[in-house]
C-alpha cells in the first residue's frame, strides 16, 4: 500500500509573530520557517507504517513557494521515498489545496493519505476533511491511533468528550493529532541521502486546477493585549483580591 | 434566505455550545434577515430536539433521527447537510470536534470555502477569526453564496431558553458505506463542562503526576470549577486528552482561570487568555504565565494548593 503525506511550510511554532504596521497580514520576512508540527507527525506515522511493512512506499507532497522544498527534503530525510512539489507563490485557499491534493490522489492512488489536522498559521483545520469529500473517501480526523487492517483502518480520534474509534473503508484520509506519535529527528547521513531522493515539481496549471480566491483577508490585527497584573505574596492575599477586587469568588 | 445551525449534542443532551452558535446566527439574521433553523441529527434524539426548541431565536427545529446519523459520523452528516443546503445562505456549527469534522466536508461537497472558528459577525459576509494560535485576528470576507462557518462558542453570549419552536422531521436518509462506529471512551465527570464552566482550574507538568491532580479536586469542588490541563500534563499521561486547554485543545473563557504549574506557552495561552480573571501559581517567578495573570503567586504548588483549599 502506498501512503501519501501532505506537508506545509509554516512559521516555526516557537516564533512570536508580528502583525505588519499596515494591518495587511502577519510579517513573515526573515522569520524562521519549519514543517508544520502536525505534518511532522503525519510523516512519522507514514514512515512507521513503512517500517512495519504495512506501507510499501511513502510519497510526500507540498504546495507552496520554492522554499517549501526544504520541508520536502526534511520529510525525505525522515524516511519518505519521494516528493512532489506543487509550486506557487500565491496564497492558496484550503479548498484549492484540497483540489490540488485530489489530483495527486487520483494520480498516485494511495491506500492511505495522511495530513496534519491543522496548520499552525491559518489554524483552519479543514484540508483533510475537504480532500476526503472531494475524493469520496472516508475521513479519520484528529487521530491519536491508526491501525491498518485488511481493507479497513481503525482510527482512534481525539474528540471533545474523550476518544472515539471508527472503522474506515480503505482507501481513506487521516488527519493527525498531537498524541499520534513523537516524530524522530533526522540524522545527518539521512539528510545527505535525502538530497538524492527524487523530487518532482509541477504547477497548479499542470494539474488542471485554477487558483481561485473566494475569501478576502480584509485586515489582520493584534488582539487586545492583556495587561499584566500583580504578584500577591500569600494565599490570604490572593483570596482577598479574588473576593473583594475581582469579585469572582464569594 | 434562512440560516441553518447544526446542533451539537452528546450523551442524549444538547451541548451548551449550541445556544452560543444560535446567538451568532441571530447576529447574521439581524444583519441579513432570514429565519434560523436548528438541525438535530442523530439516533433517538427526540429529547434533544425538545431542548433545542426552547432556544430563543430559533424558528424551527428540524430532526433527522436515524441510525445512520448515530455518533454523528462525518460522512453521513455532511451528506445530510449537503442535501439540505440549497435552502440556506449560511450553515453554522460550533467549532467543537464534531463541527470541525463535519463542516469542511460539507463545504467541499458544495464547492465552497468554509471559515473556521469565527469570533465575531461583522456583517452577513464578513467575520473575524483567530490565526497563529490567536496571536493575530483576521477579518475575512467571503464571496461564497453559501457560507459555512464554525463558531467559537465562548465568543458569543448564549441565547435564552424561553422559546417553543415547532419541531418537524427531516426524511432524508443517506447511505454510509465508508465508515462505522467501533467504540468510544468518554470521560465521566460530575464537574461542569470545560467550555462552559464559570471557573476553570488547570494543572500542568508541574503537578508531577496524575495522582497529584487530586490536589485540584477539593478546590474545584469549593469553586464549582471544571478541571483542565496543559498539553505537557496530558502527554505525560497525568490526565486524559479531553482536559487539554489550548490551541489544539479546548478554548475556555471563564470568569476565573487558575493555572497551576503551567509555564504559559503561547499554545496554552491561545486556549485561555480571554478568561476574565487569570490566576497563576508557579514556583518560577520568570514563568511567562505571569505576563497574562491578573494575580500571580510565586511558590511551590504542593504547599499552596492545600492551603488554598483549606482557606476557601
Ligand atoms: C503544534 C503545537 C500545539 C500545541 N498545543 C498545545 C495546547 O493546546 N495546549 C497546551 O497546553 N500546550 C500545547 N502545546 C505545548 C506547549 O508548547 C507547551 O509545551 C506546554 O503548554 C507546556 O506545558 P506546561 O506549562 O504544563 O509544562 P512546562 O512548560 O514544563 O511548565 C511547567 C511549569 O510548572 C512549574 N512548576 C514545576 N514544579 C512546580 C511546583 N512544585 N510548584 C509550582 N510550579 C511548578 C515550572 O516552573 C514551569 O513553569 C502545543 C505545542 C505545539 C508544538
């Protein structure tokens, strides 16, 4: 079974973001970029499936500017076999990303496609579900366990009340939650080897997908900053403040 | 055109978030006109529909009661919504794990771009939503004729419950050959729901063990609080995943949030910084949590918690 993994280049999760002075967007100039943490988990899961003999090949795909090839190389160093870069400098809406990925699924016919549940820049949590709809496949979102069986996959999902396990007909789409696995670090020899692994480049036009935008970002603002408060010296003072100043306990 | 709200429910109860989502729908209706329909889909959901009919602002409750909708799996629910969608200008659901699972699938079936986690309704087509873990707020305008929106419940005040809207039946039954329910492990708790609690007390890695979370119980009892956790506490196995507060966990905005042994990473702050009053208890006076805390108490939680419980 082939496993397809979609990854996204985003701001490193440790970076504190700045909003541009003209409020048009977040300022990403000279900011450290990295693979979206949920996508790393997706790559790790695919590589583990290959190590277990469940997956025969791991293909990784990204949509983005030229620089996003860095994230593809990272995925190759972590154990993916080959990569596909769909190159564009434009902002691509999640629905269009899903349409591009559908073309890749049509071409590659993976048994399982794994994506991160959300990207930590747009925080949309949409693409996997939309890809599942467009391909007519089942979806196992927010996965904390993936168990491939014969013709089906059991996915344990992190839901608001706890955990839910569903059985999905294969092929299927899975999106990862944080506790699915702990991604490994790429070792230097693997990073060297990754440079020689195949990496194909295509354009959205070659895949027959038009980049339409239905959502316009009118403005980006910094949320109201919380005023730092005070330090209290004792439990008694804390209780007094909560009762008499903040009036949130009685 | 009308607005459709997908009701959130579990364990035979209407989820509290639904009344907040109806409030968001009400704001759209105020700007754009249109009635608000509330869809209750599931198996044996008659009692939930009765609860839903009480919500103010709802014109009609529509009930799709069939085994195929049991456990609210995404595939049949999205198909059902897609079958109903042509009568509506907006389809809303709470940004709960159910809403986030179903709405994007519906949107792609209808070939429209959805918007996740809206915080405010600026007009019938323009909404604010958090990006970058809530460190920026984007104002986004949608050119779609059908707007599919998940709503951050804590950002809207719940509507009242003095209505008695008519209830009718949706006969659409879809076929689901893609997915089936295997089982679930739901946390049982006598405490209020995290998302709706007036007081939340959360423990982090500093709690040291799952057993030590008992130190929060007595305080939670006295304050009627829900208990939450940081990701580090969940990952370490101290407590189950449904207690996680943050960018990728639950979003809470209680009157009082007490963070105990939590450092205050941006991903944690994303889930609680809209709380009215924040208290931090941490032994490291440099911990970033103190930058957002109204009241900070520097010290060892193992001494502070028993004293706090006793003095409350
Ligand atoms: C993509 C992504 C998503 C994430 N999503 C979330 C999320 O949703 N929610 C979330 O919480 N995190 C999330 N995280 C993780 C986040 O970055 C932090 O790692 C996590 O919040 C740290 O948890 P903590 O504060 O409990 O642990 P630590 O950062 O280890 O802090 C422990 C604190 O306890 C204090 N302490 C220790 N012992 C005592 C004592 N005896 N008395 C008093 N204080 C004590 C220490 O001084 C320290 O400040 C996410 C990370 C990533 C990459």
